[in-house]
């Protein structure tokens, strides 16, 4: 029988170690996801496993787990001889993503017309008013946040959790491009006019008009994304 000092970890210890590594991986994944979505990590930026391990004071195992989770969400990609980088989609992929989101948000706007309750309507009204105030103050950072609140209020009013989850997943992949587009000169003024069309249709409970207005709004963003993609030479 081997001395205790030479034996491997017990099954219980191994399970505990795996559980700990998994928990660390989820924590690291959540933090990196936030940084990507908020624009602190840019498309194409390298995610070095050793540097990340040092940063989070962990071994490479939970770091690799975190990167795999982010890759499954489309936020990270692995390139030969480079390793993990923040996902850097092609022009076609960016356009495809916006196209799908446009259709899904259009559905959310239509469902909001059919299903919104008094609280939902109040949240939409308040979010729209906040967008107008941010635009009037020429505060692009605040407008970016309030714009997200406006879209979220409409998605909540749709009362469809599956639709919410799928839009959220795709919007995380699009967050660098939405941020860039929002801060482009003149974009806020155009977006406010588009919001107004969506807003009025929803208050009128005109599902067809609300859906078309929302699709048009997001499709315009897709056109702007082409300029972004070319500027980054994707």
C-alpha cells in the first residue's frame, strides 16, 4: 500500500476540486463577458491564458473552462497559432446577426402590442422619455444606456422568455458594434425618430406597424455596422 503522501486525491477530493474549478471558471467567464459586452475588451483582442491566470490568481484550468463557455456563446474564438481572442466576426456575420435580431425584436414589438399590461406600458413610456432627455443633453453614454432600457422594456412587455433569452444572447455578440454606432455623429437624432415610430405604434397597439418600425430601426443599425466592419478591416 502506498504511503498517504504518494496516493492520489480521494474521489471526494477530486469531485470537490472539479467543482471548485468549475465555479471559478463560471466567475471568470461572467467577468470577461461583462468586459466584452461593455467594450473594455475589443474584437480581436488576445486572451492569454497565462496572463488571465495571473490576473485572477488561478490555474489555467478554470481559465480554459471560462474561455470555452464564452466560445459557446460566440463571444470568444480560437485561432491557430494565436489562441483565444475576443470574437471578431466577418462583415457578413455582423450583417447576419443584425438581420436576425431585427426580425426577433420586430416580433417582440408585435407581442408587446398584444400582451403589455399597465406596468409594461408605463416602463416603455418612462424609457422613451429617458431616451429623449439623454439625447437633448447630448450625452451619448447615457443615451446608450437608456436606449437599452427602451428595447428591454419592449421585450419584457412581450412576455416571452425564450424570445428574451435569444435576443439577449445575440445582442451580447453585437454589443461592440451597437456601441460604436450609437456614438457616431448624428446617429442619436436618427434613432430618436425611429424610436418615436415604434413608441407610437405600441401605444396604439398596432402590432404590424410596431413590428415594421422596429425591424426598420434595427436594419438601419445593420447598415451602420458595415461602416464599422470596414473600418476595422474584418
